[in-house]
C-alpha cells in the first residue's frame, strides 16, 4: 500500500512538472489589448495637418490657413492666442458687469468724460503697457512660458496643470467668439448683450439674427460653414494626400515663388 501511494505521488509530481515546464501554443497565447482613445478633432472624422500632432494643449487639428507650419512661429501664435483669449475673458466679464450695473454702454466708454483728462490717461496707459509687454516678450524669450512682469510662468497659487491649460484655452476661445457677438449686436442693433438677449427671449421667432438687417448674410455664412467639412473631405479623397494651401506666410509659397 505504501509503495503504491508513493508511486501515485511521484506520478502526480511528474505531471505537475510537465505542466509547469510545458510551452503554451502560440494560438493559446493572447497579447494584451491596448485601447487608445480617439483624438478629439475640430469636427468628427477630421484629419489633422502634419504639423499639428496633438502635442500642444488645445490642439484639435484646426489650421485651415496653415499658419502654424513653421514650428517656431507656431509657438508665438500660441502665445498670441493665450494673450488675446485672456483679454477677451476680461472684456466679456467687464461688458456684462457694466451693463448689469447700469453703466454706459461699452462701445461709448471711450467718449465718456472721466475725472482724469484724456491726454494724461493715455500717457499712463501707454507707459504701463509698454513696460508690461516688453517684460512679457523678454520673459517668453527666456523661458518659453507666458507670464506677467517678473513671473514666468505666472502661477502664484500653484494651480497650473495640463488640464487647466486646456480649460483656459477653451474659455479664451469662447470669450473671443462672445466678444465678436457683443460687437456684432452693438453694430447691428445698437444694444448690449444682455439687452439683446432679453429682447430675443421676449419673442424668439421675430427677434433673432436671421430677422435682423444682416439675416441673409448670416444664413449664407452658416450654410458655407456647414458644408465646409464635407468639401475638405472630398478634396482629400480626390487628391489622395493632404491638401496644403499655398499662402505667402508658409514655406510652400516661398518654394513656388522662387
């Protein structure tokens, strides 16, 4: 009995050793599946230009004029976008607050009378902004980061992150579009944004951009922008390669013009 038990134990150990040392067939092995989220683009299915690889914050492959073909110039354009976006956010907030508190309309503010004469006021503004802009240029050249005065990057609360960089860009872009809307309604209707919104909500079907004096132009613009992605995709399908426009500001134009 003891010998038979020993033999059975030996056989079980041998089978275990074979299982441990055996080679699993290639068909049985499964490689790990790595999924990668699709990159967000400025419209569904768009193909980004070669110079926009998604490495920059807020890059959604939108550069129809190929302004960013030169990598060095692209950095300056990003700095300009950030600066204009920040000014737009401040302007939009100021316009809304001034209208809420009953201050004069923002487009007439420059002609209003103030406690300080115009000439000294302009002199102070020119001197202040000449200093700030020269320091911003100097700081960006040295560090490649945006900031103010002597702080590059300007982040006193330590809140900067990639996620917040994208949010800042998105809010800046939205603010620039909002300011364009504020300027449009001021030029067309002679109203501020809140007054225009109130009028629209009172009778949406009759008080909207399509019933204004620029309604036809707006309808044509919306129609063109709606079919633009389809035109781009058809052009790429016919050319079988990336269609690069020739503009005076990129290298392609320089090569052709020689």
